[in-house]
C-alpha cells in the first residue's frame, strides 16, 4: 500500500564532488564502484508515458499560473478549500487513468531488476489510484515497496520520500536516518533529478522532447531514451557525470540523439 505519513529527515549534504559509480552487475564485469542497493522510480512520464495535459487542466481548475507549483498552492489553502482542491485534481487524474500507456522497455527493466534481486520503490507526486492502476494493468506481479505518493509530505523536489525509501530498505547513516547514496533515482522532471541529487542518490533522466534541456542540469547524472537501456548500463557499471573533473559529457549529445530519432516519446 502507498505510504502516506509525514516524515522529517535531515538532508544529505551536497555531494557535488563525489562521483556516482556502481560496480557492474554482470559476471566478470568491473567491480570498481559501490554496490547498487536499489532503484526508485517516478511514475507519470517515467513508468508510463507523459500525460502533461493534466497539469494544464489542473492549473485551469485551480486558477493558478504555470509558474505556481500545484501541490504547494493546494497545501497553502485553508480548509475546506484545500480538500476541495485536492479532489478537483484527483478527478482529472482519474479520468487520465483510462489512457495510461507504459513506457517502452518497462517490463524488461523490471524483470531484470528482479532477476538481480534489486528492490524497486516509487516516489511520485501522483495520488495512489493512478499508481495502483498502472501497476495492476502493466506490471502485475511486480513488487514495488514502499510506494511514496503525494500524501507523503514534503513531496519532491524535497528528498524526504527517497530517504524514507532508503531507510525502509535498511540503508541508514550513523544517525539512523535514511541514506540514499547506494540508490538510483529514475525520473523525467527537474523535481525527480533534484530530489534524487539532494538525497545523495545517482540520477537517471528518461529523455523526451519536453525535458531534453534537463540533460545538462547540474543534478542529472545520466540520460536514457527508453527504460530498458538502463539494463546495459547496470550490467556494464553505472558511471554518472556529477563529480567528474572533466565537466564535459555526452548528455547533450544524448538528448539531441533522442530528439532526432524520436525515441523516448
């Protein structure tokens, strides 16, 4: 069941000088780097294809500008306005559930992670119904635990949800708080990249035409154009960009290649 409680965590210190590197998972591969302990996924635009029209509809019913964060606005409202606003955006999400489509490579990646006994978690700003619908329709039998939805506060880009997942997997620091430095966060938004980075996790951007500019964002470690591309990355050993002395990377070229080929749409 989705986790809904509110938790407070100490933010992981900036790791801008620490290279994100995980040892290869394939037999005989390089063991240079840390042991990967799990992968956290966003939902909309990551596990399923983007449904960005929802955000336009949400802002219309809430009468807010594009620059205003939807959840921040709702949380600022007094009752009963806050509950009414929550229900108005849930109605939009429920309607969009009928047209959910899986991301290319979704099932192969999840099957691979299970074959490697790597736990999978979800950290999303969606509410629980669209998440449950996606899992039951496209990922039946696949285990994601815990599932962090918007009821968990504070939401992304705060790292609290990812740190909660880390702690639930037994990954803690000396103070007993969640430690996500052995995890990867996969998403498609700046909120995903920033939450992962602030939690200390490596970050993977699933590139599409709308988010290609994030390929060079300071919180993005690696780009993929479809989910199952991550299999080869993990097999050969994950090496992120953040922390490299050589600030040049292939991320911009990677994003441009995605746009040219039409992958990741």
